[in-house]
């Protein structure tokens, strides 16, 4: 069952500022996660919250799975994205 991806406004703004190739890789990863969000090859759960994280190079995608929606809350570099959890 594919989930419907939704991206928060902050994550979308960050995605738009990235270079074209990196943004394309992140969008492709979000689409792959939407097909199988609990696949351990694509993402892993965070210990401190109900969110999951996925890796694309030096960038991380934080998301939550709710019923039939994949809500992407944050996109950012590894060093900064985990600070506001």
C-alpha cells in the first residue's frame, strides 16, 4: 500500500534551496519511502521520538507515518536536523 507523501513548509523551503541534483535524489528517496516506509534499508526509527529518519548523502529526511500519509517534517544536513526534535 503506497502512502501519500506530504512535505511541511519548512522542509519544502529547504528542498527548494538545494541544488537540482541533490533535490532530485531527496525527492526520489521520499517516493521510495512512500512505497515502504518501514523497510530498514530505506529508513530507521529515532529513539527519542515517533519519527523515522532516512539518509541521502550528508542530508537527512525526518518523517512520521500516519494512517495513509507520510508526513516529511524536516530535511537538512546531519549535524543540524536532529537539534529540534
